[in-house]
C-alpha cells in the first residue's frame, strides 16, 4: 500500500504516534499493549510487508557468477604460485 519515502514516513509517524499515546496513558513504550496495537495497525495498513523485513532475492546471475568464480580463481592462482615458488626457491629472501 505504501512504498518508498511515503511508506517510511507513514511508518515513522505510526511509531511516533504510539509512543505519544503510550506516554499519555502512562504505558511503557514499547510494551505488550503498545506492541499489540502497533501490530494490528501495521497488519491493516502495511499488509504488503514481508514477515521478516525486506524480502531477500538473489542478485542477478552475472553478479552471482562473478562472486562465485572470482574467489575460486584467486584460490587456484595462489595455490599455483605457492607450488611454483616451492619448486623454484631461488630469489626468495
């Protein structure tokens, strides 16, 4: 329902409102009663939010493949250099 800056602003306003009302009613903030109210309002107005925050997605394939292949190649390169240097000890200080 809300997205971007509008959603963030509305969410902050809801949080500030519950803090203010809890103070007027001499309730602890955050507290069980405030949390129950906050969740009810959140479910009504922010029903498109995923349960655990932002929905996680895989990066695009090109980035994913790069993140997988580069460390493998670096590992192989370092291993090859270590083996090569162990067979050719001249020049090692």
